[in-house]
C-alpha cells in the first residue's frame, strides 16, 4: 500500500466514490502485519494524529485526522482485507468523544419513516428510510435511493 500525501490512498483492487468527497478503497490479501506497518507509517509521517483506535476480536480499526481531512482504516482478519475511507473536512463530522462525556437530552429512538407508494410503478420499489435518534440529540439517517436497484 502506498500513500501519496493527499487523501488519495492508492490501493490497486477496488475503490468507490461514496459522494460528497468521501471515498473508500478496498483490497484483499493484506496481512495484519502489512496493515499495522502501513498505519505506523501514516502516524510517523507527522501529517496525521490518531483520533480513535480499536480492536474487536482480530479486526483492527483506526481513525486518523489531518489538516486535509480524515482517514478511517480497518483490517478484517477473516478475509485479510483492508478498507480505507477518506473524507475532506468539508462534509464529515467527528463522533462525540464519549470519554469527555455528553449531556443526555432524550432516549435513543429507532424510527421507520413512512414510505411513499405513489412512485412504485416507476421505481419498482420503495427504498427504505430509518432515523436513529441518539441520547445526545444527534441523529443518524439511513436511506436508499429508490431509483437504484440493489
């Protein structure tokens, strides 16, 4: 894996545009040691600071921040793969650092948004829309464009 100094991480296998300057690169056949070496090189480059690191089972996760944006990298041990999500500062928000605490303003709530069936003949489906309201008042929206096929 090579890194060229911008937020464009060069991986040879797969990549996708996630919209609004957010991109993901994917590659299989990356050992844990290769992933750890790559992350260490990014940390030592001086251009990144560690925002979060975590290990769940054999899987490794790290989020790095720079003046340009964010890199979220994770290694999945079962398939020896790595995914790297990059985003500029313009369109992403950092998660709340729970170690500094937050004020609870509501209970966590999961909502299913009502669907519009009037377009069914045109799009052959209704998509989906969910909203998760978090304790601190932030929310997560999960949706799909009903004009795209799965």
